[in-house]
C-alpha cells in the first residue's frame, strides 16, 4: 500500500497497518511518501526565536475514543485550558457565540441584531435555502448578517456566502457547540434584559493541549513510533498513472502500488492523474482558501483584555486578519519567560486577494490599530507561513462533485482522505483526519 503524506491522515493509515501487523491480523507491505522534511503536515509545529509555532491555532476536540487513547499515550503531559473565545468588534470582546451575546455590542448594532432576530423568529414559513447566505439570513436575520456573519464568513472563507453551502454550520467540529450555534430569540432577549453573558463554555470546560512541544509534538511522536525505513521524506508525488498503478516522484522514480491512501489536496491529486483527463478536469471544481499565518513573539505579557483568551474572530473589514490566536495561552512552554505569542490568520483566494504590501507588516499594523500592541512592546521574533490550501471551502455543489470524484478514484484503488484529500470542512480536524486514514485501511482490508 502506498501512503501519500505524513500528516494525521497518512500517519493514521500507517498506524492502523502496523497495529494489524502487531495483532497478528495482517502483515501488509506499506510505504509512505512525504514532500516535506518531517511529519505532521498542517498539524506540525515549528521552532523559531525561542518560540514554538503551530500552523494556525490547533484546538483538540476529539470525536473518537480510539484517537483519544492513542494521543494520551503519545503526549507526556497535557495542559488543560479554559476555552475562552469570542469576537473582537467595535473595540470590545463579545463572547462566542456572538448571536447569544449581542448585549455586549453598541446599542445601535444590538438593536439592529435584535430586530432581525425578532423578524425571523416571527416568520411563519422559514426556509433555510441552499446557500450559506440564505441560511444565515433566514436563521439569524439581517442585523446579525450585516454586522457579523457576512463580514466574518467572507474573511474566513475568502468566498461570498452566496456561493457556499451551509451543511457545515450545524456540525460540532471543534467543540461541543455547533459550528454556528442556533439563536433562540427569547433567550437572547433575556440575556439583554439581565445583561448576562451566555458563552458556549462553563466554568469547568477545558480543552487539552500538549504542555511541551506544541501540537506538532503529537504527530512527531507518532511518526517516531512507526518503522522509519517505511517513511520516505522530502519526496513529492508529481504524477499518477491509474492504469499501471504507478506514482511518479519529483526525482523521476516511480512506485508501484495496489492501493493508494492519499492526503494531498484532492484538486492536486486530480490534476496529477496522467491517464484520466475527464477526472483531472474536475480539479477546478474545488476552491481552497489560502492562509497566511503570521506569528509574533512579543515582550512582556498580553494586554488585560486578552489574558485568558484562546482565540478571537475579527470580522471588521479594515483589519487584515479574521482570527487571532493567543498561542502562549495554550501552554506556558511555547514562549520564553516574560513573553507572549499571537498568531494572525489572513485568508485569501482567487476572489479575495491578499492585502497589498508586506503581510507581516499588515498584521502588526492591524494589532496596533486594535490597541493590542504598541511601540513599547518589543517584537522578539516574526514567523510567517503561507499555505495555498488552508480551508477547504464548502461550495454549493461540493457534495455532488465529491460523490462523483471519490467513486471514480476508489474504483481505481485511490482513497483520497483528510482535510484536503476529503475536502469536508466539518470533518477536517486532526481527529477526523487521523481516523479517515485508519478507516481507509479498514475499507481496503474489507474489500480484499
Ligand atoms: C490554519 C489552520 C487551523 C487549524 N485548526 C485546527 C484546530 O483547531 N483543531 C484541529 O484539530 N485541526 C485544525 N486544523 C486542521 C489540521 O491541521 C488538519 O486536520 C490536519 O493537518 C489534516 O491532516 P491531513 O493529513 O489530512 O493533511 P495535512 O496535514 O495537510 O498532511 C498532508 C501531507 O501530505 C503532504 N503532501 C501533499 N502533497 C504531496 C505530494 N504530492 N507528495 C508527497 N506528499 C505530499 C504534505 O506535505 C503534508 O505533510 C487547522 C488547520 C489549519 C490550516
């Protein structure tokens, strides 16, 4: 079996194959090819300037006991963190979900949001429609749509909500709350009347994060447990011949396979099929949002407003980032003493270009504009990673295209899985990706 990628998906597949061998079930030959120099993929962590950087803030929220059991064995010690999160808008913190906490907004915005919520609550026949725009407007009203939901979603997806589906909104991908929690008009009116915060966590809620080494330490540990002679790094698959079941690497060599578990982005995979031009054409049906992640290592301590915050959504259009993660609040060991770190995520696509000029400077200026840093704070290090694929945008026709493409690929022995291999945003976190690798192997076993 050939595995493409040493991110959570590829490592999940390799782990399952080794587990089967160790349980004397099946001894399958496997070989893993990874373009990068090390394991982890987008869930890797990098070291720079004495700080540890995740490629975007990574929160662990598992849906699978199998995954939990393994990561508890891999991580020497967890840090347990209260998941304080919200939006920063109109110069203030509004707890997540914003729709339940509109009492925190300036009076004109709060009133516009409440009127809109009242209108949709009173509507006799509501339809959620097919698009994200229809869904958000018909469930949350015009006020919340204009002031928060539209600008945030446009920045996050770098795509207009009218071109997207809304299937992902009701899933619980990264916490026990829905990705876009529902809004109960009476509950929100009560929150306003009593000026009461209604966050999606309580005093006892905690998320776990590795105390040492950042998110990537999990995946490095896992790769280290697998036989090194089966893992080939700094080698990229550039072309796939499905008739002869051969993958060509960048150096011109080829690897024969019976089955391929691939975690490269599905659009890249399709475009690399040398003998399936009709399938290769469908690559353009997938549109990723790219992400530039700017990490700043800063002297001193975070401002009081951010002291216990994990991450913030930033919907306002005049600021380049849509999310800020206070990474040093996840573990005291990702930043040196007397310093803190923040990650700024700036998303772009063919429809929404990156900001003009130097993106690191744009992030710094944005933080100054918000008052989170000023000239008295020393910037100890600047870290920047740019990914062409950061978020798998759920376009309106996503599920029908995926069904067609995945059926064709599987009939050719190719199992495309993971965040961009599977392209299902609501099932694209680390636990999902790992389990998709495991389950791809199970499916192959069942069929052989
Ligand atoms: C900004 C951001 C924030 C995130 N936040 C969270 C979060 O809060 N919680 C969470 O659980 N998850 C989060 N994730 C998702 C998490 O990173 C993914 O779930 C996980 O990395 C997906 O694993 P994967 O193996 O499918 O893909 P990847 O991690 O992308 O791994 C794929 C691997 O394949 C390799 N590859 C690609 N093409 C080729 C080729 N042609 N030949 C050889 N190798 C190739 C790549 O180099 C890569 O190493 C976030 C991701 C991003 C980008």
